[in-house]
């Protein structure tokens, strides 16, 4: 193995510490950044995620507002809550944990959140602001990948970046962010012909397709930086009854070629909540007309 | 010369004829699509463009509303007009001719137009809808290029497309449209290293950088389709005192390699007004809850 392993867990801890430092400063000025999380229904996985987010929010000194609504909550009641949160000056970020029950629409729910508080960066308005190079709130996982890349590579200008996967949640905003950093950006996907060859162009290879170990070592340009966003849970080969997480990249072979690579787990994953906190801090600073925290935004 | 020359003038005439056919049908149902054009000040070039648009609008049977405001119009007065046009059911498309006088903001002006009537596709909302794959109004020039490419190539799926230039007006929406057509899309620009090599990958090469004849024949993959969006006016080499228009592509050498190429003038240029009319028709159909015209939208 040649590649340096990018320790997303350690870097995320550093991001959270930096956020906590800014929060302490803001509190000194009488401002407490606040994140509201809305959960509709009792999906067990969602409960775990929400508890995680709550703990992380409190740990950096922010106010955490949890709103748990019954599974049969009407859209009108959900929207009334969102409207209250939109209007609440103590709430700087609003997140609705998905999936929502089937009678509700994720699209309409996201659209109801004030774009300036949309810390998940999922709204059409934030996608448009990002696409036109204006001040947006950027989806947390691509923002986290950008932070890892900047930390590892410094100036990204002129580098060949290939993003595999074109979801609204990740691939498209990731491509926009890399373009903003002056990379030459290729958006590849399931209909790409000769995907291995396209990947081999990349100085920066970002894989987000959700197909376990699809990207092989011979797809990786020697010396490239590889960011693996995929998470597939599969039965553990050695421990009966246990599962393990694997990424979109075949780690062992890719690490032979790459100069640096994120592992799964412990790579991109931990960055997501750290960036949610960074976005809440950013939204708070903007709401108060203060300068944005350096290094924590796109 | 090997390449077929793509006749944008003839194709634009065909688009306008198709739009006229739809307009005639709508009028049979008592609906007349209407386009409002707002001009602030007396820029001579803008006066010519607005006159052109007016003539083209009337020719396809649409209602044309011209609003000429003095150069010292306040933002409040301009916005009051836009608000009236937003509310007017006879107006389906609104376009403010740019540039506006310096005391006005293009960004704020575009943001004031109802996104559903923003037939120039310039608003943040329409950029966000396009970026997230939702029903948008798409900037006219990239939409025109897409129509030319579909007409020439049919299914674009899996093709390697390279867009050189990353403006909000053209390059970025062009890349989104090609991605939507399942191309593998590379966004290249002034910071791209080895631009000739990147261009040589392209089955579809779209140049929109505004640098006369920058793309040379040896940048073009044999058999590629080349779309030249550049327009530079320069002194005519043979006719003293006259000027001529040239594109971003060195036509003679590129035409040796390409299978098809748009000339300048007479390529992409004529498509812009045709697509403005197509967008107005689309906006009208949407406003009335009718199916969108086939082949005239993204």
C-alpha cells in the first residue's frame, strides 16, 4: 500500500473544534447559534441520526431544538412548525430528517424552509445560488469532501477532477464546488462509456454511486487523491451474523495507485455532521451580518 | 473541408415555424401567448435587439408588449412595472434587455421577475430548477445549442461532451443540459491545463469563451460535432472600414476534423431569439396547465 489514508474522523473532530471556538466567541457577544431538527414519525435509523446530531450540536456549544412529530402529522401542521422555526431568531439552521412518512413530500418540505436556514443545502434556491456562484448553503457531504481536499491538496486550481455519480444531494453540488475551485470537472455516471478510462484522467477522483467496490485500482491514476463517498452495508465475510460498511472504491487496489485515499468507514462519513454544524454557524453569522467563519464554508 | 455545416439560420426558421403552429392552435382556444420586453434607457444596440425581438414575436402570432423606460427610471418604478407584468395574465414571458443603466442592478431585476415568466432563464430559481432536474425555463442560447445537437445527433446518451467556458449565462446551463441528456460532461475553462488535450476527448465540443479562433483544428477529435458560441467583432481583413464576426473556433481547420460544425455567423446566433419564443410558448402552456410543446423545451 502506497497511499496516505485521509483520516476523516480526526479532521471532522478538528472542524468541530474550530466551530466550537467560533461559537464560544459568538456567545461572548450574546449570540448562541441554534439548530432545529424536525423528525416526523419513529423510523429507528432516523432516531439514531437525530440523537447523533443533537449530541454533536450541544458539544460545540450550540442550542439544539428537537421537534418530534407523530407519523400521522399533516402537511399543514408540519408547515406551521417550519414557519415558526423560520420566524424564530434563535433558530439559525433547520433540518427535517428524511425520509418523511409517505403522505408528506420531501420536496415541498424542503421548499418550505427559509433558504437562509436550509443548513442541509437541499433547496432549489440553494442549488441555484451554488450554480450561479452566489453565497449558498451547500449540502453537507460535498462541503465535507471539499474541506478534505483543500486540507490535503491546498490550491485545487487546474486539477482534473472526476465526479462519478450525479445525484442532487451529492454529485451535482460536488461538481459545482470543484468548478468553483477552478478544477477541470468531469461529471460521469451510469451512462458514461468506458468509465475506467474517464476515472484514470482524474487527479481528484470522487466516487458516489452506491455500488460497492466498483472503482478498482487500475481505474486510479498514479498519485491521484481518491474520495470515497459510497456506503454499502454487507454481511461481514469473517464474522457470521455481523455486517460491515464498504465504499464505492476497492480500497486495497486503489490504495496501491493513489497518493491519498479516504477509507470507509472513517473517511467522508464523519465530515457530514461536522459540516452541518459549520453550516449552522455560517447561517448564524450571516443572519447577524457578521463575517463568515474562514475555512468552514465553500 | 470535410464537415457538414450546421445551418442555424434554417433550423431557427423551422423552430419559429413550429412555434407559430402551436400559437395558432392556442389562439383557436382563445389563448394568445404574450412576451413583454422592458428596455431602460436608449442604448442603440439594445434598441436594435428589442426591435428584432418584437418583430419575431409578432411574426409567430404572439402578443408583443414593449415597455421603454427613461434612463433615469428608479428601481422602484422598474419593479412596479415588473410586478404589474408578473400579475398580468396576458403576459407569459418577461425579459428585461441588458445592460441596464448603472444605478440599477441586473441581479435584483432578474430576481424580481416571476421565475415562471423568466423566459431568459436567468434567475437563481431557474438555475436551481435546472441543476436539480426540475422543470425550469432554460437560458435561450444553451437551449438552442441543445436543439441543434439533438437534431444532428439524435440520442446524446453516453457521448463525451466538453463545454469550454463556465458563464452563468451559457457554460454552466449548457453543461447541465448535456448531463440531463446523459452525456459525460467536462467543464473546461481558462484555468484548465492542456485545454487542447481536453477538447480532443469531445464527441461534442461546445466553445463559449469569447476568444476569437482559440479552438484550432488539431483540438478537434475526428468526427466530432463542434458548436461555436463565440462572437467577436473585428475589422474585416479584406474590406477596409468594415467589420466581421468570428467565433471561438478556427473554422477552416476545425472543419477539416469535425463531422459537423456551426459557422459564425449563421450558426448558434439565430437560435437565441427562436428559443426565446419557444420559452414564451412553454411558459404560456404551463400557465394554462397544458402539455408543453414537444421538441421545444429542454
